[in-house]
């Protein structure tokens, strides 16, 4: 009995210590790239730029501020021909849909993954002309979809661009593709970039962008 009482007391002390501290975390909001190797990243600690493919970073000011509160799953692309593409859910599963024009019905977009298993969930994150970009992955308890990979689809055929290990952020559009073919996928604390039209991807850890500690915990006084 005495052992049980001591164990219970110890658990209470540990719980109290846990409640007496709080942590703050830095996060990446968005990223922009160019084929010349430049990267601009907007984050909670400010805006930074790299001119050498992410090897070194400098703080900058005057960069455009992107609207927050846009979820990846609310992204809708409207092509020059008026065709709209978006993500819709059926039960617990998400897939791509298209609409030929205003007032028309949404129909599911079926893609050929070249013999590979299709992702359980598909979420549209970008488009350029008739080329779609989407993430595929499983359900996530914290976010809607735990991203496993970034894909590109054109002409009904899909190919995987890069493996991911971060969930879709619900704070800003995670994907960028430039007119020069450079690309970036931004999660909360990691960044993936390609300067060669979807080839030769590099993963950049968020802490390398700043000298500010990525995680800081404080004890309440």
C-alpha cells in the first residue's frame, strides 16, 4: 500500500511539473524558388532568402506577405478553359474532382499510377496548365492527411516526385511551382525544393534557416 501511495504521489508531482511548463515552436508558412537556386521562405521568425540552394540564409524585409488561413484542401484551380479542379471527400477518403464549367457537376478524376498502388488519400496542392500537383497519403489524427509523397499528373497519368514525411499544413498553401519549373513543398518544420522541374529534390530542415531555437520551453513562475 505504501509503495502504491508513493507511486501515485510521484505521478502527481510529474504531472504538475508538466503542467507548469509550456513550449513555443517556430514554423514555416510558405516558400518560393527559382531555377537559379534562389529560395525565399516566410516563417514565424521572419522572411529569409538563400542564393545558394539553401546552403546559407539571410534575413530580408519587404517580401510579399501571403494570406494565412487557406487550407490545402480548399485549394481550387481554374484553368484558362474554365475547367475547375479541387479536392473532395467521400466518407473518410479524399480524391480529386473536376468541373467543366460554372453550374456543371463535379466528377471524380481517375489517375493511372503506372501499376503502383494509388494513395488512400489524394489532396490537390497546385496546378500549372493541364498539369496537376497533389499529395498522397494516409489519414492523420492531427491533420487531415499525413502526406507520404508529392505527385504530378498530366494526361491522366501520375508519377511520384518526392517522398514526404510531414502532414499537410492547415495554415497556408504548402506547394509552389514557378514558371521556370522550380518547385517547393513547405511543411511546418521542413522544406523540400527542386530547381530542375521536379527532379533532384533536396530536403531542408527548418532549424537551418535561422539561429533562433526552433523549440523553446518555459516553466511557469
